[in-house]
C-alpha cells in the first residue's frame, strides 16, 4: 500500500471519527434524561429543556454538515490532482516568489470564506432567528463580513508575507525566526486588539451602572488585579447571547460586559461570573496558555523545517512536484489531522483550569451560590446543552459540563454548612 493511500485513509478516518462523535452526541439528546437538580428549578422546566434540545440539535446538524463537507472538499482538492494544478497555475501568474505565496494562500482563504457564507447566513437568519437569538440586520451582517475580510486580509498578508520572507532570507534557520516573528505578532495583537480591532465591531462605552462599576473595582482589588476601564458593549445589536470577559495585557487590560448579560443577571451573579474570569488571570492560566501555545508553535515550526528538508511530501501525497507554498499547505493540513487526536488532551487541560477558576471565584465572592445561579441563568438564556454525551464532552469540551459544575458548587456549600 502506498504512503499516499495511508495518508488518505488517515484523513478519512478523522472525518469519520468526527462524524461518529457528533452523531453520538446528537442521538444522545433524544434519550430520556433524569430530573434536573434543584438548582435548575424555576429556570429550566420541561418546555425550556426541550427547546434547548431542539436548538442544539439544529446547531449540531448544521455544524456537522459544514465541517464534514469542508473536510471532504479539502480531501478531494488534495488527492484529485486539483492541488497540483492550482499550484502550477499560481506559480505561472508571476515570477516573484513572495507574490506567488501571498496569492496561493489568499485565494485559498477566499474560497474558504465563500464556503462559510451560506452557512453563516442560515445560522444567523434562520436558525438563530427561529429561537429568538438573532438581532442582526442583513446590512449589519454584510458590514461585519466586509470588516472581517479587510482586517483578516491585512493580518493574514503580514503573517504569510513576513513568514515567507524569513524562509527565503534564512534558509537554514528560518524555523526559529518564523517562530520569533509569530510570537512578537501575537503579543502585539494582544495589546492592540482591545483598543483597535474590537471597536470595529462593538460600540464600547463605560459601564453605565455606577454601583456595579464600584463593585467591580472592589472585586478587582480583592483579586489583586487592576483594569484600565470597565466597559459594556452593544452585543444586543447582533445576538441575544451573553458573555463577559477580561481582555488585554499590561495597561490595556479591561473588563467587558455584554449588555445582554447585564440584563440577565443581578449584581451578585455578575460579580461571581466575573470572578471566574479573573481567576484565569490570577491563577496564571492565561500565561500558561500563552507559553504552551508558543512551545507548540516552536515545535511545529521545527517539524515543518525538518520535513521540508527531507523532501518527503511529494512522495507522501503522490504528487510529482509542488512549490514551497503547496508543501506548506499540506503541512498545515496534516497538522489539522494531528490536532484531532490532540483534542482530548487539550480539552482535559482546559477543564482543569476551569475547575480551578471556579474554586477561585467561590473563594473570592464568599461561596459558590451566586456563581451556580448565574451559570444556570446563562444556560437557560442561551439554551445551553445540559446533557452532552460523556465521550463527546471528554473529547471536545473545554469547560466541564454545566450539571457537574453546579453540583460541585452546591456540594461545597453543603460541606461548608456541616462544619
């Protein structure tokens, strides 16, 4: 059996594995479930629970179609000879290597955007609208798309153009220089995104609830953190979904509340949810993720350098000749396949940090009741999936399932009351 057939088999196995996991989770939602814990009383009746099941079923089927369809199209593109033809066509357009590389990846990116457009339209204006979440007009959707494309094209061109230039300039050590370039660019974006990029999509204003602003400041002090500003954003222009986050680094750190969240939770619950987010910073999770991510990028850069030096990719894929850009594309695609097998490890690590952030929030706000009720309200408002299949949750979930989180918070309260 040729190596190319083995690679094709691996790709199809990953697609089948994803389909099986998604199918397992979707079919699990139709099975009878035990009664919800007492903490969910008043927020989740049978009608709300069934509506959540329908919403997550619809989202799951759409996501399955988009992901599996895109994966199969990519496999066909690689193994049918189209990649080889596309590679030769792009190279024939210009003799300038850097322009060849930019065209190669930007055109593929444009095709990916076109593939996602009908799914995005259906998701927002049919699925989300059906369940009362979509608040976005078609003109706003188009505006967001155009701004996303422009910003994405600029950042993508800088990333790809800079990387290709480094590969040409440092042929024997580019893996190190490309990693340094990516690390610096990532750090730069952490600084500029909160103040330059996010305002392109959201109108950010100082928190209008002065009492809540004072309470947030006091919470930050107890957590040993400082934020430059406390803001709210007009997320309700686009969706009924809600969120809060702590963004930026250094002097551009800021607390951001969705206006939808401000209308759904009381002050105590808002502070508890925010305390969880602050826990990620105070417990070093953000720093750990940055370090882990950069170590992974460094490893990938060197692995790519080594594989390109070995000249094995054409043999692996049964393609006579490929440009550097075509080989980099194949390496990135192979990385995506390997990422599937890495998913349960990454998810397990993330869930550990979420448990730790819950414990931090519980201690910071003097108990877990407010966090538990806040999480239940958010789950009800967002029609969250309460009963994921255990295998699916183990494989993909970056957060512990909600029932487990609430049960842990309640058990701590009961344990504390007995002392």
